[in-house]
């Protein structure tokens, strides 16, 4: 058995076990896990036909609006989760998730320049002078350090979403800090975060791409995968907290199969409830 086969053989059972604890079928989990890679290959192939590539990645195009919808949905789901955590008495968890909800809502607004093109708003002159796309948003401000901070933030969030679940959500977690477990998305969406991390890392290493316009526009796909990962995480967290105080508090508990209370079903031992 090759090293790659051994790694896949060790990873996939953990992904399926973790997904089952959230009530997610194996096929759905596998599809979501491989989607970022498959999509990246297919979309990269459209570079050979530039008109199609630019239709997909244009402003107010299908990828951008799907991003907005996913970010907005994630923000709403996390807001619901934060409210349910408050009702369960977990004020620290509610604060952390609430901050995340507000941040993701801000990202959603930034994606569509806060509705500027829909509402026909003019960009203020002061913002036009520093925004390289002449839009009402912050992430396109070229003056240091605004744009660089956003890029570094993407790198950090991508790395966190990729690595943290593998420390807290495995059968035998290496980290059992409850707050970190709460902030960990399911294992089957880690590829969504990993692709964003990989893209941003490559852009830092090779900032002057051969075709910078294509490289920048292609970045919309890793960002869409990131948004999808957040949406799934928020949806599962909110639903897991829906069942009531006792079940909800177990949702974020870093327990493993056959823990201190002996053998249990996957859903029970992982502290999560299946989707209804």
C-alpha cells in the first residue's frame, strides 16, 4: 500500500464517522469533501475558453451571487446558533459564534459591495481614490494595510478550518477544549477551507502571476468553497442545538466513541443529533 493510499484509508473513515454523527449520509459527505478539488479542475479548464471563464467569474455572475447567498445563509445560521447557546447558558460560546455571525454577514455585504450595483449608488470620491474597483467596499482598498489584512485573514481562516477539526473532532481528539470544539466545522468540509488556504498561500508565494487577472478571478472559487463550508457548519450547529438545553450543550462537547460512559452510538458519543 502506498503512502497516499494509507493516508486516504485513515482519513475517509474519520470523515464518514464524523458525518454520521451529524446525520449526514456518507455519499453527501464524500461529495462535499471532493467538490472543491473537482470544481477547481473543471473551472481551471475553462481558462482555455476565456469567454466562458469570464462569464462564470464576472461581477454579479453566478459564482459571486452564489457566494453571497452562502455567506448570508451561514451568518443567519450562526446567529440562530448563538441565540440557542444563550438559551443554553453558554455565554462564551454564544459570544464566539455571534462574533462569527457578524463577521460573515460583513463578508456577504462586501461580496456585493453592499448592494451598490443593485441600488445604483455612486461611489464617494474619497473611496474612489483608494478603491481599485471604484466600489463601496473595504476589501478592494489598495492602501496598506486594509487589503493585506484581508488576504492574511483568509489564509488564517482557511488554515483554522482545515486543521482545527482534525484536532478536535476525530475519534480520539488531540484537543478537548470545549470552545475550540464548538468552533470546529465537520471533517467533511475541511477541504472547503483547505482550498482557500492553498490558494492564498500560493498567491503570497507567487504574487506576480503569469496572468494576474485570471489568478485573481479564479480566487472566487476557493472563496465560494469557503462560504459553502461555513454554511454547512452553521446549519449543522444550529440544528444540533435545536433539540433542547441538554442535547444542545452536548453538541459542542469533545467526546469520542466509547468514552467515559462506555460504548454508545456514533451520534450519541459525538454529542450531536442527526438531521431531521
